[in-house]
């Protein structure tokens, strides 16, 4: 255990009581306390002479917006912020990336992008570019992915959706060069009568098979591909049909059909994700299909269609290359290690929705969630049965309406090269199952700490860059006001399962 040294606050805590058949996990735990309730947090790698920082954003009771940066040390986070400032109400979103040679924190305002100048703690205009975010608001400053290298030249570029279309400014040696506005507009949708704009999902892959990544959106079962050329993305798109049996209409009618209370037999599919699963850099498509034969007789399945080399670009077989089934309703199919170049394991989370399950849920105020891990292979691409199963409980309160969603995360927390499974146990602690190749070691590790009711506030990320995944724990409204100013940091550490 480490002790307090200088002004570095380290609250190394030993988790929980030793239970039979379990041992204590090892994390180095510390806590940051912000002066206002925290709205979002992010690890910024490469800041502070390469060591990195944790960014916190928050708002006071009078809606003043605050940001703070806390430097990351090897085995702790400095409890004193290097930057702690208010930002103007115009600031709506943040992102981070490289401007020139320097890692920078960027903010989106109604007029464009500003950059934080750390020495003077001021915001300097970087690029004038309008987006669909035209007015300042009291809303939280949260993360938006608007700064990324879209043309693979090693320089981060600006991508913003505006009402006229998609605006891209490519970073060059001399600054940002705005490109022709691409005809990718946000869609006007309605949520309970209130209009809002839905930004299109953008897919960056080499659709035309010339070795350069293009930009595509999906519309009416087609990829509309804006090819990358010498002078940037082409202004007009190439239409590439996706020969998979999915709804002909736009994707949103899927939800209407699934939710529709007319419970006649149906089978309806939509595209859920586009990602490279097998590591060949071609975009693969995951569809979700709902099969219904009555109100309490529904199940879903995901199907994987691998992208293949075709004569006119990427093509797909109508028969799926793999299926991730369930005997219930799948709430998510997560892709593990999405940023890696290798093949991706998949995690399906689902619950059963039968009449019996519904009655049990109402009495016990809880629903069992099945977590199923499918390891990628070659033949078959994914096994017919999951490689590993675990169960967690989602609890809800009919009186307060709070739903406790447990966090389920995979990551290599002890740094032995095997990915481990972390399951949230209510608000009291974490359970870790250490990975062992494609399997998991028997026995569970426990770590007691105060967790949020909403497990989505628990993030797994390598905070200190030691190749061990760490855990960032935020708190929400359901956790009480005094918790909302805190961010808990659990740094991963070598661990052993008790051999008993
Ligand atoms: Ca670039
Ligand atoms: Ca692929
Ligand atoms: Ca591990
Ligand atoms: Ca780490």
C-alpha cells in the first residue's frame, strides 16, 4: 500500500471483507473533489508534458460552467488542478486532439471551435464554423466527437454537422482548410411531439477499395459513399447497395414496428452497427432482428455480415457470417477493444421477456441480465454458444422511478495480457473475474467502494498509461448531491485469485 507523499493525495483503501472463495482485488483508489457537481469527465492522454490529465466539467447552481484539469502521475492523480476556470455560456461541447504538434483541448461554441491556451487559461478562436448548435445554453459541457483525423494524414481535422450539410476542415501545416459542404444533413425527427435534429452516423472505411478511407452514411439500405480523392472528399456520393435483407424504409421505422402493440407474427431487421470485426479493415455490418410470435414471445438476434472485396467496392453476402442469438431481448451488442486493429470479441446483454419473468420482475423489483461473451475465431467467426456467461441484476424502484443499471466491463485490469470481467454489485462494490486466455480463472475478486446507481457512469480506461485498465467512477442525481462533486479513480494493479 502506498502512503501520502507531499501534496499528492492517495487514499489507498483495501476493499471489503474477505469472503469465502473470494479475495480482494487490488486497485489504488483515490478521489477528486470538484467545487461544483460534475457533468462529465475524460482522460486526456498526451497533455501535461505527455503524462496526461483528467478533465472535469461541471455547473454551479446558477449554471456557471466550470472546467478543471488534474495532472496524472504514475500511480495517482494530482488532487490539485493545474487549470480550474469558468468558461463562457457559449461553450457547448469539448473534444481533444492535436493542433500542430500540441495536444489541445477544444471547445465547440455557436460560432465555431476554440482552443484552450493552458498558460494563460484562456479560450482562443481556432476555426469559424457554424454547426447545428446555434445558440448558447445552460446545458452541461459534454463530450462530442468533432475532432479526428478523417483523412489519415496524421493531423486531426474538424467535422461538424450543420443544417446545410457536413462541414469538414482538414488540418494542414498552415491551419484548417474548409472543404466543400457535403450533402449529409441532420434529420428532423420528433420525440413526443418535440422536434429535434438527429445527426447521421458517419462511417470511415475504404469502401471503394483504393486504399484510402472514404466517408459514408447509410440511407435506404445503401451506403452513400463520399470517396476520398486527392482534393478531399468528393462532393457527390456513390450509391452502394447493401444486399442484406433489412427494412426498405429508413431505419427508424424499425422501432415503430417493434414497439407497435399489434403483436402478430413478424420478423424485422435493421442495421445496428458498422465496424471492422475481423481486422481486415473492411467495414462489417451487424444487424439486429426481432422475431415476434405474440406479446410475450419475442426474441432478438444479431447477425454479422463481413465486408468482402467486390468488383465495385465492398460487398456483403445476404447470408450472415455469424449469428449472436439470445432467448430474450438483447439490449446491446458491445464490441470489445474497438480501437485495436485485431479481431473483436462481442458481448451480448439480454433479458428474458415472458409473462412469468414480468410478474417476477414486478415482485422482486429486479430483472436478470444475461451477459454473454463471444470470442472471435476464423471458422466459425463466432461460436454458436457463448464462450462465457455471467448474470447481473438490474434493480428498479416503482416509487422513485430510479433504475440501477449495473456496469459490466471488460478490460485487462491487472496487466497480464488477459482481458478480465468487471461486474458491478449494486452500489457497494465491484466483482472481478480474472481472464485466463480465452477463459476465466475460477474464483472472484471483490473490491468495496461506493458506486453510482447508474453503472453507465463507470468508465474503463487506462488513466496512467501503464497498460493496465483503470476505472473512473462518476456519480449522478440518484446518488445524492454530496456525491455529485466527486470522481473516484481506481488504478489497476497486479491481482491474484486466492488459491483456497
Ligand atoms: Ca487529417
Ligand atoms: Ca472486416
Ligand atoms: Ca487480466
Ligand atoms: Ca492503468
